[in-house]
């Protein structure tokens, strides 16, 4: 059991769970807020992305619901967590589910992009905690499927991002429906004017804790700006993403995310895309592939800059520099999480010099700027290891051969029907040791327990967690090891206190 969490007032069963995950020492935001939140005070907490805010509110919420003595009733949850994106809702549910199971609580997620009937049925059966996006929650409230008059605890996560996305009017309407004597906690990376409106209107004598600087944790991140020509941009990006380990690449637009994912796949770097044009099922499949390591690179718009947590992301690349400094900080926060170090690279072309200089100054960053070409030795320093061109990521074929969401992968494959091998001849991938093997396709799911691959031409198998979905086309090349479990489950429905 974690004595540090126990001394703060966290019950022993929850401390045991944290210890089983290797979490024994509270982060600064947790240590600062837990005594007040466990005591029932309204709390205003500011901490950067990756600082441990989720447990800072999940632990006191579960603890207080365990001790309140109230029972769940149909359509009237006891606690509400509001978050700006479906991905963040899913990740919060994943972190909450084992705590809820220990406490005997039922939880469920509410968000759009999926049918509402499973959500309606779960609410009718009765749940303790709802983790929701504001839009779908308001829809269900308007239809009479949920009432907030029994809410004991309300939590707003990533409040500044909700303000950026224009959700604050809906948040106000939702919070107006919760009891004024309930406990309220608001957590955010920044506390700007929009967030302060919510604080003043809904929090009662809140205790404010600012556990770290608003600026990016420069001591844990290495920031570099690579000045490249137009012709070298893609080649430099390809070299960096072909290095071992997980990489997140950010673009400004959906079109750019799709295009870069396609180009990386065509060049043999397995990549998936994440942006607002994808269906919810396609988003889930994307994150499954990235979590499992079936795709080592995630190409995303700013939808992934907030709340997406994947273990061991060593490198963040701003393929397109963001417009504002807050976006830079949140994008960069995908690495150097929970005390780990990380590298942040911004690719800058001639016409972006002034914008990038202003961006980094406002972000409080003093990056190292270097003019590079694809052969520059700095690339190996920033992304160590042998470059691996394993072939395009090929999504698994759903049961029945349906496309199931219509996501076209970068190399021109669809997840149903015939597969086209990433714009290169079958077996034509670039190998590092002795050339391509004979076979072309390899099965991402047909792996033995020890993690061995059976495709011809492979020099060595890799032990470790099996890849649960996706295929790679191209020649056999050794894969980097990766850690991190399965992706967050985003399916609607209750968890924790019921059988699945």
C-alpha cells in the first residue's frame, strides 16, 4: 500500500490499487489538492497536461461516494465528470473503472458519434458516475433520460479546452441543473477569462492550488527547431518517425493529417491518423493500433493535443507549427509525462521563421534551432536507433468484411475487402539487414504468446506483448519493442459494478 496516499486520506483499497500500478508517490497537484477535495471543499486546481490531474479528482470522488451512504437510482447519477472530447472521456473511464469496481460503483460514458440507446439503457438501470461530453449529455437531459438533481460531486476536467471549443454555454446550462450544495472541482492547465467565469459562478469559496508553472516542463523536455527546406521537410519527418519508439506528429488540418499518414505508410513507416472527420469507431481503432504498437506513429490534428495519454511517447513532432503558444504546450505535453523525459521537434520552413520565433517566446521555450537536411547527424541524436521501414499499417478486417467506418489508411488500404500494399510492390519494403523477405503480408493478430512473428525473411522475433490488431505489409524488418497496454475502451455503458 502507498503510505504517502494513505497519509493524505485515500482509503487502503484504493491505495493498494495505485501501488499495483507502481503509483506510490503523489504528484504535486495530487499532494496539493487531495486533503481539501477529500474533505469536501470546492477545489480549483491548475496543473499542466500530464501532471496527474485525473487521479487528483477521481480518488476523492470515489472515496466520498463510498462514504456518503446514498444509493444509486434510475436516471439520477450521483457524480458527474465533464470533459471536452470523446477520447478524454474514454481515458477517464479507463482510469476510473478499477477504482469504481473496488468501491462497488457503476460508471458510464456519454458522448456523441455513437447511438444513444446503450447510454439510455444504462441510465435507466442506474449508475453512480457519469463521464460525459457536454453536447450529448444535454441531448439526453432534454429527452428526459437523465436528471442531475441527485448529483453530489461535479468535476470539470480540461476546463480551458472546453472554453477554447466553445462549450462553456452548455457547461453553464448543465451545472445550473446540479444542486448548489454539492461539491465542485475544476481542473485546468490554464486559468484564463473563460474559466474564471465558471469559477465565480459555480464554485463556493474554492481552494486554489497551482502546483506547477503554466509553461511547458522544460527540464523534462528537449526542445528543438529544425530549419528545413520544402524539399527536405518530408524526408526529415520520415527519418525521425522511422526511429524506434512511439511518435506523435501534429498537423494543422485534417487534410494534412491524412496526407502525411498516407506518405509515411507509403514509405514503410506504419502510421495512423486521428482527426475530426473520423467516426467514433475509427477513432477507437486508431488509438487501439497506436496503444498496441501495431502503428508506431500517430498523425493528429489538435484533437489529440488534450487528454490523450499513451505511455512512452518519446518524441513529439510539430510537422506544422501551431498557431498559438497554448497549442504548442498542449501538443508537446504528449511526451515527458509523469516524470519521464521527452523530445519535442518543430519543423520550420523559411516562411515560418518569424511565426515560430514568436510562438516559442510566448510559450516560454528557448529551443535549439538547427538548419538540417535528411543526412544531418542531429536527427540520429534526437531520435536514436536504427531506422525501421516495416511497411504500411493495414487495419484488421472486421467480421463479415465490412469497412466499418470507412477509414482509408495512409497506404491506400481499406479495412474491408482487398488490401493494397501501401503503394509499393508486395515484399518490396526496405529492409535493414539483407533485403526484403519473400512474403508480403504479415498478420498482426496471428502472433504467438511469446510475440514471435511468422513472416519469412524476419531476422528475429520479439518477445513481449502481442499486437492485438492490424497488419503490416512489406518486407520483414525487426520491430521496436513497445510498452503500454490496450487502448482505452470508449464503448458506452456502465462499468465497475456490473458484469460485462
